[in-house]
């Protein structure tokens, strides 16, 4: 298919854990998503922190998938990529402790996405909601793409096949 482009995607361990070999809807959606990433020639981003989460939570299917990605040289390895300005902004916001902790628990995904192609794939809707909630104060978050392969209305596999572009409606700052 001409015109295919390869994107570097931050894929949360929530997907690695859920992508099993059963026919459960969440499992199959995550498995299909990972298979599409591999087939289409997208790349997966790994920082030490993301890699540690994958090692701790991945399914047997995700283990094999990641081995295939390594074998095909489709893993983008990054050292820790901390965005001090974003972290400072988060600490300065009036948030509950639980919301701040939740944001900081997943901030490494966002930082890795900013260092690559600005795209996160995750099942964590709470994290997405929290990041979306602070876009007014953290402008850089507005352009971040967040995709959940288990949400039928997001058509994640189609998005991958079309080049994983930063479509406005997939960005955290999108306000319909």
C-alpha cells in the first residue's frame, strides 16, 4: 500500500497485559492492535521505565510480540526522558493528591511520546481523563494523541493503517 508511514508509538503496559490469546473482547482488541503495529511497520517506544512495566505485566502473547519487534528492529530505545517543565507545572496545579499521583504515575508515557511521535496507546481512561483535565495549564498536552484500542468508536486499527496521524479528534486538547 503506497504512502504508508511508520510512527513511533508509546504503548502502555495495560495493553501488554490485556493482549492475551483468549477471545475476550479486550484481549482480542489489544492483540489485534499489537498485530497491526507489527504488520504495518510502526515502531514501539521503550524507555527503561516502560520496559520495566512491560516485563512486570506483559502477557505471553505480548512477550512474543515484543521479541518480534526487537528482531525486526522496530523498537525505539530511549533513555529516561523527563520533562522538568511539565512536571513543575503538574506540581504547581491545584489538584487532589490522588489525581496528582495518578498523573505522575503515568507521566513517563507522555514524556516518551513527546520525545517521539506524540502518540500514546493505553487502556487507562482515568489517566487520559486526568491529562485531558490539565491541558489548559499544560499546553503541550493538547497535541498529544491518546488511543484506546478497546474503544470501538476510536477505530484504532484503522488509525494505524492510515499512518497513525495526529488527527485533531484524537488529541487530548480536542474539544468537540
